[in-house]
C-alpha cells in the first residue's frame, strides 16, 4: 500500500525502529510463514545472520532480543513492555525459544551470527533466517532488510513491492511524491496540506476511523511520557546515563504551576527527554517516523496544545482537532521523505531520522497555527535545512548519547522554524524538495562511520565507561 500516516506513526518498542522494530517484524513474518508452510514440526535447527549496521550496533539497539520475540510470534505494535520482560527472562533462564509460539528450540542471543563488515546490496540493515531439519536440509530461508521507521522489505520482492506501491499510489485521489505536487493539489482543491492527506487516507479508512486512530496514537505518546516520568535511576546498557525527566518534571511542577508561557521550552525539553528515555529503556513508544527521533513530534505537539495562541480557552474537541490536523500534516511531509530520500539513520545518518522528524513537526505546528500551504512547506524546509549533515554516531551503539538530547534540540528547532515561516508570506529561495534531495545526496556521500555503525564520531571519541 502507499505510505500513509499510520505507517509513519506506528506503536512499537524501543530503542530503535530500524534495529528493533523492523527486525522483530521480519522475524514475526518469518515465523508466520514457517507455521503456514506445515514444516514447523520438522524444524531441528535455526540460524540467524545479521549484516552491516544490524550486526555492528545490534547489542546496543536490542536487535537480538527483538528478533527472539519476533520468532516467538510477537509483533512490535501488539506486545506490551511487561510481556517483553517476561519472555526475555524466560528465554534467558531456559535457553529455549518457542519458535512461532509452538516449537521449543535451544536458541539465544549468543547463537546469532554477526557480520558487521558484510553489506548486502539492498541495504546495510540485512538479516537472514534459516531453519533446517534433523538431516540438515533447509526447510525455509528468507532475507529481509529493515529500511527505517520499522519498514521491512524482503529480498527478491523489491520489484514486486515497488510495483504494488506504485499501483496503490495511483488509486489515491490526490497522489503526490514531491512537495511541488502536494502544493499544486492544495492550490487546485483549495485545501490545506493536512486536508490533502486526509482525502488520501479516506481511500482506505473512514474519517472517523482516521480520527480515532490518530487520537489513539497521541494517547500512546502521552502514556509514554507518563510512564517515563515514573522511572528513576540510570538507563540500561552500561553508559550509566541518568534519567533526567522525573527530576525535571518535579522541578517544573514547583516552579510553573500555572503553565506560564515563559516555561514553554522547559516543557518541550521535558517531553522530548521523557519519550526518548522511555525509548532507550525498551519501552512502548510511537515511531515518529523512527524510534531514535520519537520524542520530537510529541514535544512539538505538546507545545501546540499548551502554548499556541488560543489553546488556553480550547475545549477537548478543539484539542482533538489540533492533534488530528497536526499529525495529518506531519504525515504528509513524512511521505515526501520516504518517497524521495530515506528516514533510516543507517542509510543517510541522523539527518534522515531527527532531521525528518523536525521537519514534519515544524509543518504540523505551522498548519495548526494557521499557516498557508506555502508557509507550512517553508517551515518544513527550514527545519531540515538546518539538520543537513547530521551524523548518527551513538556511543556504545545505544540510543542514548547524543540521541536523547538531540530530540529536545530538534523539537526547539521545529518550533522556531514554524515561527519563522509564519512571519513570512510563504515565498522562499530554497524549496523543500531541493532540501530533501540534498539530504539524500549528503547521506550517500557520508562515510559509513557516521551512519549507525558506532565506528566514528562520538562513538569512538568518548570512552564508554
């Protein structure tokens, strides 16, 4: 299907959409295929090969444990944090995996084969599953690529998948691949960017289903923040990074009891930090459009709901309208990045994750604050233009430093970009399409050391312990 708002905003577990959610989803698909084939009862051995970035930073990103859960039949959008902890503890204690939830098989993290220096042609995030019978005969094998944002592509089906995608886009009432096409539809139909996205979403869902789905996405974002604020101590993984969100929240509750506008940035920072600390803990988050950038859109949406002009007198229905309009607009901009470039840190660096999220958030905010389509496009362009070249160099391969703070900084950038655009008339020298293409080309030129491999930048210049 054509990429839609519910593809860009999906519920999953941390800490990484491309390294946790995608591999878990691929493993679950493999398990389901194996079960459907009728060969499950003959399985005597399992082999999992991880390539490129998945192998290089898999331990820090929870890739291996996510795969184990997927092989048991769990999907990232359905599993709850307590189920994650329970099953992983069970596998660790027994050394046994319940393949497809049925067949006990001696297998664990240590059994996976890591090939960090081997890059498969399609994408740096590759993984292969192989199961054999007692005689060593291969029963079923499949290779998948985790291409960012939790999206997966199966080897050998790329052409068919692209053809299906192209066909589904042709069925959309108002298809667009570029910002220029999107703006042309806005002008021709007299609709906003969010309204164009809504028309396309209605090709597969009712308006009420879309509204309910987006409000559910926002509810998960808010629950993520609430859960994070209850956690204390250090983040897992060995870097001994202290959780700051609970302490910051306690201080804000003392200093800003009445939501004084002068504290807007402190609240934005808090939401971004809280979401990404929860993500770093392997908690339940909304991929927006990736896990590494999951805090930006919730933080900017928090600003829209609490600090945008007129929101102090808004009803609950008004607030719900803001949420829906914001996410639809942000989703439309996210489509442009998926269509023309990438949202994968392993493919184009952090500019594809944090940069895309900042751009999407800026557009969403500009729209709910009354911006014209041209001003909304300008806001998205400004935000990405000043994230170009951003590298992905997590220390220890963990989605913690610099990832957590980076979300807060990018959220503030998004708000500033929206405000700058709204003070203009929508005309500007550099188009969003030109910036997206530049981001894609910059990603191609960027050394692999700076694309989620933990082989350059802060990852090698900062001592882990």
